[in-house]
């Protein structure tokens, strides 16, 4: 008996998907923000009931628990991290405050990035008075020029502790090439000040967290990890303790934004950022292969955020340029996925700075108090309130009837806050809310697609999340994709998609090698860096085998991929490519790398520099091992197109210019593969709602996925 449990915690709901020898069930509950483990156990318990088991017996059978969380992002947004101090190279104290030339625009919506006249840098996570420089220096070749003194280290540490530091970041120039000065600082603190240190004041080294070229993103990644470390450790340790007490005996695995997973002790805080949406993209990739689909837009609308991603040519892509976490650029290997504040809980409001224009989001009602219709104290009208007033949601069948919605309160809130200001009816105001949120999501996707040079009409859309199928057709007005795919497990898609993830670790190291120089013989250059390259790769492979063994897996199953960050010496930006060889033993090996780089650079930038010096800046080793029991979708026999057996009722639903129409309402559990539902219609499920407008039809395919297309 093989059992896996996959958990996704969103801002509004927590989902747990259980796969027990191929039988898949899931539980969905409100997120318990005060203690995330409470909601997790409730969701697992709900799934266990569907298997006619109790949670203790289920956890005792479970081989792996995978967990994706927005905890790091939420804590960062709320600035709930610890007070930090930083020890850096003398003269570089203002590095993170100055940032890059356009730091002020990092992480802002595109509309705000244009307002250069009012631009300001983000508020720093470490105040200037908490940054101390000491005399030390490692040069750009990794040679120690100046070693810091013990006295300077002690003085700097005492200064920061007296000013309230509860964590210390150490980030020196070029420590990515030689970490000895950073390690000396940590050794002095641990040896000379044990009574103060005692493990309660963590010292975080940039050379341990992110040993990569470019000091600004390396320092920022280190600060982010140190800032959120204690909050993350406490929450996740609490969850691990809870499931162990209930019978789970294996490591808790965390979903990473690289498209893999690893156990808690092998996870950096920044690895978890956007992990759930990235898992959704991995799941979309696997399902897309089932259909032979290579170009997919992923559109996930939950309670708090809307996540969008692009799969092209059947591949997931990491950010071409530096990804952004909150307001800071980080050169991490993250699968590209964008999030905006647009979900069922997004609040409708009037923006006085934009002529009192109606806007929806990014503020969200979350799970507590939630939308007004939840009747938990919310007072601001949200998208969910609008969907209820328009008739798309069933007030008696939300979460399969486990939660009743208050339609009267929702209508009253929309009237008082929106309709009275617009001078419209409640229904017109609710329709305006729906149109604003649909337009926002649709234009964001279209802009993103267009900037990448693609035509949205060549894609299909995978729409999921609790609110995704309800708004998919509205979003598609801007995209005109060929087909919209929705799924019976769509509300728990990220959690189920985690089941497709393998154990994955990424190891990175800056090497700073001149790989090619037209003025020097290649054989002479190779002798200078062959050993350095091979030692770096071999040491990372040894670390990977150690880590995979600690996770209880056979290291013989490891698959290694080597990536290289390379650039022409005259260019600042690096290009990342998969290395055609994992060791350098001859000039032929180097020539393969050079040829691969030139081809890749030309494909990306449309230009080549045949006589330019080529630099290898970073080596990245990706190790992967297969995880157990991945979901399998089994085809079923097709029935007739007639969906009448699934008809529940007809009720008035508001469709914009058409007003109220008496609309067929279908029960998704009674639909059969082959059934075709014509619009306008609504299909109700326990955890989501499928809206099929006029001009669309929805077909239930042989895998029980629902494909919505424009009538031909």
C-alpha cells in the first residue's frame, strides 16, 4: 500500500490531496492563519473520511507528505521577520541600500514602473545603522588579500547585538570564490562569544546560502533567508511535530520553486517562494503531454491571488533575467510564474488617485474575515460576493453545502459600497466588479505573452484554482485561445500537481573562469581551469549523493544535469545553457561548450561575437530522483453528448447586457464523458463552479476533464 499526501496552503483555503494506491481524494478547508497546522490536519482529516479512514491510520500508511506554502511570501509582505544586523566588507556598507540602478522599479506593476518622478527604493530589511563594515578583502580571483582581525569581528558583533540584532548576516566581496573570511567571522563569534551566541543568534553566511557571482543579489538572497528563517522554522517545525504525533514517520518534503522538492532541513526559505504555483505548472506540463499540447497558458485563480505561467515547446522555463521576490532582484533558478492580487477574496474599491475609478484588488479579505457572504465579519465587497449576487454561486452549495453563504449581506455591501457610488443597480455593480477583475487578469496575461513575442491564439489555457473555471471565459476575451481546459480536481490543482514532482536539489557555485580567449591557445587555457571545473562539479555531485541518501532514497537513481551561466566578457548579462559535457578532459569538451554557448546566445539575442572572450561565471548542478506514486489519468468510455441527466435546476443568472436569463444548472458528479453542455449554463461542483457563457460549449472528455471552446 503506497500513500502520498500533497498539501497546498493558500491565503484563503488549504487543500490536501491523498493518493492511496491510485485512488485520489481531497479535502478543502479555510486556512487557519493563526496556526497553519490546524488547517492542514483538518484538510487531511476531511480527505481521510472520504477513504473511510481516520487520520491516524492514514498518516501511518503515508510514505511522503509534500507541502507547498506561501508562508515566506506572506511573512515578507507583512515584514514579520527578525531584526537583522550585517557585517560586510568595509566601504560596501551601502551596497544593498543603493541596489541596482533601477531597484526602485523591481517588483512594481508595470503601470507604476513608468512613474519615475515619484519612484522610491523599497524600505530596506536591514537599517543602515545595523550594517557594519570591517577590513577584509578577497580579490576577483579568489585570493585572500586581507584577513579580518578577531578584535574587529567581536566589536562589530557586540555593536549589532546591543542595537537589538537577533540574527547576523555576513556578506563579503567575492566570498563566492573563497569563503574563508566569512567562515573566519562565524568561527570567531562561536568561539569567543558562546554565552551570547548559544545558537539563538543565527549567523548566516552568503557563501553558504548563495555562493554565486554578483554581490547585490547574493547579499539580498542571504538577507531574505535570514530575515524569514525563524518564522519559517517555527511554523514548519510545528507542522512536522503535529503530523509525527499523529503517526507520520518520514521527512516532511517542501515544494520548491525550481519545480522539485526536498526535505525541510535541505530547504532555504527562498526555495519555497511561489512553490505552489510552480507545482501547478509542473502538473500542467504533465497533463499537457497526455494531450500532445506544447503551448499552454496556466491561469490559476484562488481566493487571494491570480497566478499565470507560460509553457512553450513542451518545456518549463526559468526566468531569463533576475526574478523578483517582493521588491528585490535575486539571481535564483526559479521557474517563471507571475502573481497578482486578483482572487475570489479581492476587494472592490474606488481609487481616488485615478478619478475614483472602480478597481478590484490587490487587497484581499483572505479567509478571516473573508468575503461578506461568508458571514464571518467581512464588510468590504469582494469578487466572491459579486459572483454570488450574479447567480453563478449557489448560496446553499458552497464547498458542497458545508458552508452557507449570505446572499443578502453580499448584496447590501455591494449596494452601499459600489452601486450607490456608481448610481447603478446592485446587479450592474456586481457585473462591473466581475468585468474589472476579468479584464485585469486577461490584460496581464496578454501583456506577458506579447512581451515574450508570442501570439496568444496559438496557446490553450489551463484554468484552475477555486475561482478559475468561473472566470476563465471572461479572461479569454483578451486572449482568444483555442481551448480552455478545466479539471474536476481544479480547486486542489496545485496540491495534486505536487504529486508529479521529483526530489530535486540545485547546487550552484561561482567559478569565474575565462573559458575562451582568441589571443591564447585553448590547450594553455584548459590547463589553468580544468581541475577547478572538475573539482567543482565532483564536489557538488558528492553533496547531492549525501543529501539524497539522507532523504531515504537510492542514490543510484540520481539523474544529474549541469547548467552553465556564461557571457561574453564585453556583456554583463549571462546566458544559461545546459552543458553538453559534465567534465572537461580535452579541448574537444571545451569546444562543445563554446559552440553550445554561441548558438544559445544567438538564439536569445540575435547577435554573435566570434572573436570575443567567453567567461564561465557559475556552474549549476541539478540532481533529481523520482518520487513514488505519481497520478495517472485513466481514459473512460464516451457517452452520448446529451447532459440532461446531470440537470439540477434552472435559476436566474445575470449575463451582462442580456440581464437575467433562466439558466440550466448542472451537477458535475452526474456528467459523463462525452456530454456536451452548451452556454449559457453553470456547472456546480463541491469546490468550484464552471461558467459557460453564450457562444461557448463545454465537452467532458474521456479523462473527465472539461474542455470549453467557442462555438464554431
